[in-house]
C-alpha cells in the first residue's frame, strides 16, 4: 500500500505524490510516483509517461504524510539517531 504525501521542494510549489514506503534518511534521494498539484492536476514539470521520480534530500524542505486510518503511523527521525554504545 502506498503512502500519500505532500512534498515541499525548495523554490517549487508543493505537490502531492505517492511513496511505496517511508523514505530512508540515509539514502541520497526520495522516490515518489503519481505527482499531482494540490488541485489534483498534472504537474508542469512531470514528463508524460514517466512513472518514478527521484528527489535529492538537499532539495526537500519537508514532507507531509497525509493520514490514512488503515495505515500504521510513520515516524522516521531525520537525521537518523546514532545508537548509544
């Protein structure tokens, strides 16, 4: 089941998208599918026919996870916490 989010990218209009799983803070990018404007229209920058989009963490201001009562809560601290030894 996908996670529906609102992505806030630096100097861009926020947009809605889907993620297959919570983003990995250690990965260099975030992967999304089905980007749409908040009015549910196709985004201007998405190429017709493209299916998967990668965004660098450096370009992301923050990500809003839209709640779905059928999903477990998602909490992923960023940056990842180091384990005490």
